[in-house]
């Protein structure tokens, strides 16, 4: 287990991992279709996508939280 202070970093890593995995697979299929070597192409796209997505999620998560808080009613 990790100390609580690492929660924002772990959240960004996990969220960006899920999103990059799904989006890279969908976009690889849309752009190239199903072909021999699809999974290797997907993995390559995923590695690039996650390398970009992780710092972006880490940077924009606080802004997203503030914006969503302002757009919703508080009880």
C-alpha cells in the first residue's frame, strides 16, 4: 500500500491508463481496421497515449474538480 499523499498521483496514473488503453484501441481500430498485428499496433499506440495522458490528467484533474464543483449544486 502507498501512503495517502500519493493518492493524486496514483489516481492520475490509473485514470490515464484506463482512458489511454480504451481510446488507443478504439482509434487504432477506427483508423486501421482489424488486421494481423492489430494488438501490437494497439500496444504501441497505448504506450504513446499513456505517456501523454498521465501528465495531462495529473495537471488538469484539479481544474476539472473545480469546474465540476462550480457547475453542480452543493447540498
